C-alpha cells in the first residue's frame, strides 16, 4: 500500500514537471509574450527578484529581473492602460527555440538550424558586436536578436519590439 502511494506520488510529480522552456521568435519566451501586462507576467513567473524604473529617449521603462531563469523584461506604455512587455531577454541557457538554439549555441549551429536569420558585425569604437536576428529592425515590429560573443557562441537572446 505504501509503495503504491509513493509510486503514484512520484508519477504525479513527473507529470506536473514544467514543459521545456521555449523561445518563440517574434512572440516571446518563458510563457511571457510581447504585449503582456506586468500583472500577467507576475502571474506566469511570480514576483520579480528586482525591479527598476528609468527614462530613456522613448519614455518610461520599468524592468523586472528574474535571477533564477535568467530573464530581464522591459515594460513600456502600450495602447492599453497597463505597462506592456516590450523586451524579453535571457542570459542563461534555460530558454531555447524549437530548433534548440539558445545561450551557448555555436554561431554555425544557429545558422544551420534557423531559417531567415541575418548575421551582422558592427565595429564600435571600443568593441565589436556580432548579432544574428530574425525579423527586421523596423519601428513597431518584433525582432529576435541572438548576440554572439567572442567565442562565436550565443551570449544572450532578446525578443523585442523595435522602439526606434
């Protein structure tokens, strides 16, 4: 009797395990979508570990940081009455696209697995930025940006609405 109870409990825990975290290019990641209100994000991910508010060239930005899953979500004023998710960034390897691309993926693997990506290198005065992205950098449109580090591996992934 006791063994069957323990086996049943173990089976229910395994069935309740969360699905694999997924980056959906142009839409979102970790169960959060671009355009979600702050309250929905808290419902999905729980309370953030850190919050921060600031202003930039486009207005007020509220940022939630989730250290465990390695997420940083920016919120801006949207068409509705709430602050909406405008950028979702991951800096840990927990989130992956359906093709398996995420932090740590080699650039050549990213190029082989994704379709429609464009890779560019920008030389700035003090550093070089390598980026592969899906979607165009057009204001108001979604883009998924895979930043590439000096070892030619993905360092961060951001799904965002282009502001300017």
